[in-house]
């Protein structure tokens, strides 16, 4: 008697579980990822629409405009889009380097007291960036003097505040002697 062939749904097709791991010892992409079979199809790529493209172009243009304005105006008002000159200035190995500082005198004394920028509640770069304006109007130092007084409530009040610079003269890129101390602008209490 001849045997009936298996019905089509029960017949091995080469794609069922009994054949899933028979690839000559090499796992398929899906099997390598822990799934039987040849693996998922590649995701469909979606193109950016005109609205998405427009707002990205506008955002980039706005950022470039602010960066350009900060470079031209030499200001850090738009930080982090500030003037990059403070980060990338080449130095003459036989030139001068200025180290900006603050100093003042207090009531009842002519002794000059060195002060730190944190005492005034300001960053050194903010003073350096506005030095041209401060030289034109030294009264702009009055709020810094008040901040120093508030930071040191037990000390006598400041009667003057000076933005100064220690100038280091370089020779072959190294300091050549002690710094020269220079007063740049002084505010006097009224």
C-alpha cells in the first residue's frame, strides 16, 4: 500500500519552525538578534516636509545673525554667541600680556587694597569687555564698589575703585621680569 503524502499545510516548506535554524550553521539576521527568520524589513525613510525645513533654516539663520552681530560689535551680551576674540588671539612671543585686576582704597586709609572680581560680583571678562565704556564714564564702577562693600560689611566703605592691569612683558614667550602695574581707570566716591 502506498502512503498518502502529507496535506499541503503539514508539508515542510523550508520556512517553518523545523527549517528555521537550518542555514548551513550560519544564523540569519533575525536569528542573530534572537528572533527566528530573516529579520525585520528596513524602516521606511520619511522625507522632511517644507514646514520642518523652513523652521530649521530660520533657526540656523537667526543663530548665525546673532553670532555675526556679536563678532562685529565685540560684545558678549549674546553669550554663548559672544565674541570669539577672547578665545583665539595669537600672542606675540615678545609682546605684552595684560592681567586685569581691581584695587581700591577704604575710608580712613590711603592704603591700596587688592580686590577680587568675585568680591564685586562680576567676572573679569565683563570688566574687560566694557573697559572702553568704563574709561569714558568711570561712574560705571560705582555699582561694583557697592557690591564690594556689601560683600565685606565689616570693612570701611570704599572711597575709590581702580581697574588696573599687571602687564607682563614677554621674551620668547616667557615673562621677562616682574609685571608692570598700571592703573587703567579710577572711580572716586562723591
